[in-house]
C-alpha cells in the first residue's frame, strides 16, 4: 500500500506513489480502468500522470486497447510526450505487480485532490477576508467556495 507522509506546511497534498500505482494498474490490466471510473485527469497532482491518464481514458472511450507503446504514441501525437517519456511510461507500467489494489490507490488520489481543493479554497477565503465588503457577504462567498 502507499506510504503516507504528512506534507510540509504549505505543501500541496499529493501521493505520487498512489498516482503511479493507478496508472501502472490500468496499463497492466485495461479492465481495471472501469474500477476507477470516478477518477479524472485533473485529480492527478503530477502533470505527466494527468496527461497519461487522459490519454488512457481517451483511448478507452474510443474502444482501443492501450499499453505503454500505444499510450506513448497517443501522447506524442498530442504533443504531450517526448522520446524520454517512453522510459517514464514503461516505469509506471512496472510499478505495481497487480491491479488488485487499484481502488485503494485511487481513493488516495481522490483524497489528496480534495485536500488540494480545500487548501485552494482556504487561500481564496483568506484573501476574501482581507477584501472590501461586509463580513456577511464575505461569509456567504466563503460558504459557496467550500460548497464546490
């Protein structure tokens, strides 16, 4: 399972290990993608991981099977990969021995994404508190930010 670490104060919560495990699992077993259908590329912290997951989802939606080579080719065609990224993709594919634990890893990715959203909302609320306007209006706006 993913090693949990407390991020340094102010650091964005993320688990690159869980992200890699999810991608590795779907590259290992294409059907595992359907067990994490709630994930979106925006939930990944690492841009490379988001780009890989986006390519995988696009290929799956088009009914195409995907593996390291086909995902790399799709990413390169979209301008999202360079020649060195083939090695990175291959490393992701070999990151997990099985797709059996994909739901657990996906839940970590989702949780870290939600924590980052909360941090962003907190920052916006802090800025809002220092802006002009009534406290009541600021509280209403802050509640809307938290409700997203």
